[in-house]
């Protein structure tokens, strides 16, 4: 059985920052690094942000049943390989709505979903400040795509506000308090 803390949220909501803050306080959690066929963004690192695969490599993983979940988004593939999760501890990762819905349907996965929320203004500013020369058209496209994806979200979740630095710390505490039983069980 795979225990997974799934963080979801629109682009710029602060999912990765929240995950890193949780991992600092709970280093026993295993960070999931997903696979994607999309190109690297400025500052991203292979094996840290994603495993960047060609469409052929990704397809081979799917054909050989090496993916726990996978989805497509704007002609790119995203997914979690079995190599990226562990059954002997609690895993934590960032997912898109389709990926998290796939996880919920799996009998070999116990998943707790947290939806990270921030205002549109905050999300836009975070995305603009993320790169030296941001692709504004891509940011606007992601905003629109997120609006559609999250309007159709059909998964139970706990909402976590992440508007400010104080919210980040409150969100970490909120998530860790929800995970109390999982964390106290250790490896089961």
C-alpha cells in the first residue's frame, strides 16, 4: 500500500514551497519526483523538479506498467513512476487534478489530498517573478487551463490557504496535524 500526501492547486499557488517546508519539518517523508515530457523551465533541475522524458520514453513506461498514474496536459505527459514512490513510508508530491483522481481510484493507494489556494493576483505575481524573462502568454494560458481543470475537479480535498508567508507556516501545521495518525504509525 502506498500512502501519498497529494498537493494540488493552480499554478503559482505555492505547492512546491509548501511541500519543501513540510519536508524540512518531516524529513521522514519521501518526496515524489514526477515524470514529464514538457520542456524544462528556467531554473528547473533534472531529478529534482521532474524527470524529463521524451514522449517515447514516457510511452514505454506506460506500456510496461511502470506508472502509478499518468495524464496529459497540452500535448505533454505527466505521471508518477513506481520508482518515485515507496511503500515503506509516507510519500508527498505535487499532482494535477487528473493525476490525483487516478490515485484515488487505485486500490493500492491511500491518498490524502490538500488543495493549496492563493488569490489570482498572488499567483500571477509569483509566476511573473519565478523567472528572469517569464513567458507571459504561457502564464495566461496556464491560468485559463487551471480554471478549466479545477472547475471539473471531482476529488475530496482539504483546503489550505497559501497567500502569505504566515499562511505557508499555518498550512504546514494544518497538513501535519491532519497527518498525525499516518506519521505516528511510521512505516505502516
